[in-house]
C-alpha cells in the first residue's frame, strides 16, 4: 500500500488506534509508549500509547516515549503490512531505535496480529 497524502497517514493512525482498541487482547496489560519519527512525503512525529488496556495515538514530540522508532514513511507502511522485519531494518540502517530494541520487537509482534 502506498499512500501519498498527509490525510491518508492521519487516517492510517486512526485505523491503527481503532483496530487496537476493537481487538485489544494483544495489548492487555501493556503500559508503554512508542514514538515514531517518520520522514518523507508525509513526515511527522507520533506517539502510540498503551495504557489501561487501551491504545491511543497522538501527533506530538516523541522525547518522552519509552521506545522511539525513526524511519521513512514508506518503511512504516511496510512494517504495518508485515513486510519489514525490525531486526533486519535496524541492521541495514532503515530503522533507528532509541530505547529498548526489545520493545521495538514486541511492537512488531503486536502489529503482525492486525491487518492495517
């Protein structure tokens, strides 16, 4: 999926939030925040927060996040589609992780249980 307009990235985040909350079993008990610094045509900063068995997404600075992922928007879409392995992307320099790489791997495991 290649999405070219900023509103589409916003819609993608809304869909992520909706699906995580509609089918919340994989996120039960999580208390962690993920920052996303996305670059490219639809660049922006987002925080995905898991707390109280719910997920919420905000577009704000990611300095406070437990784990921050920096990548191109196109690689973010590949991650959502299950076509980007975080370990391989990290080793190839396509993904930078600030904080725990283990948390990044956990996020990948969670996201692969959904279809975005």
